[in-house]
C-alpha cells in the first residue's frame, strides 16, 4: 500500500462518525428498495390475479408511496452527510497545508514552483472531495447491500441467486484489472496539471519582461505545448473511464437479461409463479446498482490518490522540499597563499623606498 493511501485512510478516520452515518443511511435506502419492490409485487399480484378493487388496495398504495418518499429522503440525507465529511476533510487538509508551508518558509521552498504549490492547495485539495463524499460511502454500501439482496433472493428463487453471485464477481475483477493503469494515468494527468499551473504563473509574473525582450510569443508556444500534453493525459483518463463504464454496463445488461430469460422460460412452463418471477425481475437492477455506482466512483478514488501523493509529500514530517545549497565563500586568488598577506605591487615598493 502506498504511503498516500495510508494517509487517505487516516484522514477518513477523522470523520469516522459522520461517514458511518452516511453508510447507514445508504444501507437504509437499500432496505427500503427491497420493501418497495415487495410492496409493488403485492399490489400487482393482488390487482391482477385476485381481482381486488382500488379501494381494497388503498392501504398498500399509501404504504408504497410512504416507502418511496422515505427512500428519497434517506438517499438525500446520505449524500448530504457524505458532502459534509468531504467538506470537513478539505478544510482540515487545506489548513494543514497552509501551516506546513508557513513552517517551511520561503528559503526551504525556494526550489518549489509557486504555481504548483498553489495548484496543490486549491485543485489538489478539491480532488479529494469525491473520494470522501461518494467513494467511501458507496464502497461500504456496495459491500453490504448486495449481500442483503442475496439473502432475500435465495429463498425466493435460488437459480436467480446463483446468477447474481456468478455475475457479480466480474465487477470487482474488472476494477482490479484497470486499477493500476487508471492510477498511473491519473498521476500523469496531475503532474501535467501541476506543470502547466507553475509555468503559467511564472509567465504571468514575468510578462512585462518577456514583452520587453520579445520572448512573449516563444513562451506562448511553450504554454500551448504544455496544454496539449495535459489534454492528452486527460483524454487518456477519460478513455479508461469510458471503457470501464462500458464494461460495467455490458456485464450488468447481460446479467439482467440472463435473469429475465431464465425467469420467463420457467414462468412460461409453469415452474414458477408470477409473484416470485416479478420480484426477481424488479430486484435484479437494484442488485447491480451499487456495484455499478462503485465502479463509476472508483475513478474518483484514482484521482484523489494522485492528488494525495503530492499533498502527502508536503505534509509528511520526514519529507520536505530540497533546501538550496549553502553559500560558500569565494576562493582566494591563485597567487595568494593560504594564511599569507597579499604582496604589494612593485611600483608601490619603489615609491615607499623613495620616501
């Protein structure tokens, strides 16, 4: 594990309580999804096969609406709590960075680019926000909620439970395969962004001098080249994100289609009743939803890890920017021996003798 990853985990420990509340709210929304699905199945089954009137279904309708509103409120509260955690971490990290920069002082920071430091304090800290607000809560929800749905699916239909189990394995494997590649691409993107920020700030500071010596056009070409490198690095990250999202959608679509085909065939041959078939069909997208969401937020983790490496390099007590070399006294002239006074010029000696 990288040192920056350990630092991210330690930072998450400072907001453990609100983060746990966000996870519990997310799990509560998942439980409400299961209850909502069961209630909808009951209403449809009762209305179609038992020929109940709307007046008899008033209570199940109201219960379903209550569950829907409770689910929406729970999901909203979970998102707000996640953003609260991210805001606390950002404020703490930015304060620590500013204190660290004041502690190092201008002498020890003389070899650092001011634009890169400014980008770390601003953009680098902002890159941590999706990691704490979305990725960490969603990782816990994706680890627990599918298990709850499996616990309900196996007693309802064990064949569907086997399909869920067999296909869900491919999603973590896919994220592991693209993990290191996405991390290296995000690191390159962050380095290019830091390079562009430092160069751009240096050019803005020296713009009058560049115009005086006619070098503004040349530096503009340098900015164009650095911006093109940053664009290429960003497009590589976007390409990996799109490919991984496509694979996740493909796995999810094939899995849901497999569940629909097996359920429909058994329902057609009379080997399965309508209520159980309808339940597994409605719960199938909800089973893969947290896994898909975690796959999309996994790139937020990669971006945060790339920014955390630079932040950790500044905050680590044993890692500080390189100090400038000490100023050495000038060497004595070649004709002067060490510890011996300088000889007078011949003209001065004759003048002294004449006097």
